[in-house]
């Protein structure tokens, strides 16, 4: 069976530095930080009081007001970015077979806002008088509902489900979408991820693990990947969506093509609940698997959008993995962590960073890793690598690789290349 070629024909994003794709991309190139004091709840008694929040979000721009009330915030983000991506792809749905259009859309945590509110209401208000839960409690909370909501809105009858693999979630969703299309199981799949976990439970839980930054007095510089003074990731929210399409289907309707999906990789650290393998074993394997799937050599890659969360151990293991996989070519790469600007969008990170990777290739601009002040003297971080510190760099990019690694040891990687006939 001949595998189909898969291209990207639509993009959608909502992030702490922009509520559309182009706004997000403009601010990435400018090195803008999206971090500030938490406003979603009173965090004054928390050890961590900062986050990268979405600003000025109005769900009713893309969602009927009545329907929006039935959705958790994460699903509102998902619907918003999916709508932007679908509009960007510019379909004439009267000419499309809805049975061949699917949605694979993930969330690492799902409707935690809804869960916390409903449980708090029960214990604080209704425990003595009897349980009183919203009939929308479960449908708003579950992680698969965003995929279902998108399909319902557009009447898509193709493959429909969610992926959940912590911070690798939306890269796994993208990978599944890619594989289903190239196996001819669908013509088009709307894919991506969304997250809205800046809540007391979300922030408190990550803080208790000592996973997130406590640089409360310097929020804009709190996310500082590959700097010696990094003290954890900055929790973030938002979503990203990509429309993946079979190449001949896209050409037949005259679609705009952003990039071709060259290959994907997956692996497991099988090491620790939350920590990456110190030698980067899973990270090395996932990049090797992606290169093999794409039938590409290390020297074919020009830019890596790294997982780069700004955690003390994670950044070290990823840097080591890159030098081990890419050898001498590692010094010819541009490497950057856009989480230095957006914070860590958890299950949405892969999709949002895939968009950054594609636009970097389109425009020949590598977004920076901001907030770098000093190098890390750990022997596993080679400071001769080009981490694109503090300022965007122009270069031709033929192909780009994007890494995402999740709690539980889940690793996922995607490679995009410039589309050529």
C-alpha cells in the first residue's frame, strides 16, 4: 500500500502572547513574555503566584453564548482555535465528504476548572442538604469532549477522539492524525490540543511537586530555559490547532499549503513518574524514530523547537540528547524554546509549538529563547550549541523538528519540511 503525503493547510492559536496565529507569531519573533501575576484566582497564599494567562479572551466570538456555557474553559479554547484553523483552511463544505473529515484533539488535564468548582460547591454548600451537581458537570469535565464538540459544530463524521499523554498530548494527536491520513483512513483531520489549568488545584499541585517557578517578583523573566538560574516551568494556558490534509485532496481544491508533515516519532523513558531520564534516553530515541519515519538524516534538520521547559533536570537531558543524536551537525542547528515566552501549555504545548515551527520555516525566522543571562556549567549542556538566545535569528529552514515530553515518560516528536511538488 502506497502511503499518502500529508500537508498542513490551516492553523489556529490562542496563547498568552496572542489570541490569533499571526498575533502569536509576531510576538514570538519580538521575544515578548506572556508571564505575569495570576488573576484567575486569589493566589496570594500560594508559593507560586505567577502564570502565563490568556488575555482578553471572548469565547462568544466563535461560540454561541448558550453553547459556551456548556463548555469548560479548555473546550472553549479548543473550539476557538479549531474554528480559526478551519476558516484558515478555507473549505467549501458543500463539496466535502463529511465522513472523511475527522477530529483528534487532546488535553492533558481537561476540565479541571469545572471539576474544582463542582466539588467545592458540593462540600461547601450541598454536602449536608444532599448532592446537587450540574447536568453538564461530566460533559464539561472530560478530556475528550472538545473533539466531540468540534465535530458536532461542523458535522464531521470521520475519526473522532482525544489523546491524553500529559505534555506530549497534542503532538500525539498530531501524529495520530498524520498516520490516519497517510493510511487513507481520512482526507482531512482537525487536530491539536487545549489546556486551562491555571486553577488552585493546577497551580497548587505543580507547586507542591516543585515543578513550577517561584520567581514571583520577576514574572516576565521567570521562564528561562538553559540558564543556570532556572527554577521550574511557568504554567500556561491556551490552545493550538492544525488542519492536516491529504496532499492530492488539498491540491484538488487549491488549498494554501504551509508545510508537509515529514514524519513523527514516539518513545517512553520508562524511568520515573515525572523526571526525564538523566541521560536523555527517551529523548534520543524519539528523535531517532522521527528521523527514521521521515526518511531523513540529522543534517536535513535546520531548527529544533525544543521541549525546553526551564526545569533544572529536563533542559540538561534534552540538550544531551540533541548532541548525541545530531553529532557535529548539532552545532549547525538553531535551537530555541518558545516556552520562554508562552510558558508551558501542558497538553496544548505540542500543537502551539508545531505552529511556531511551521511559521519559522515559512518566514525564515527562528524565534528566540528569551531571558538568558548565564550559561549552565553542567557537563551535559554544550554551551557551543546555538540556543538562539534573546533575539530572533534569520536563516533558511528546510525542515524543523519539534519535541514534547510528558510526565510518565511520554515522548513525542514531529518533523515538518517545506512542501515541494
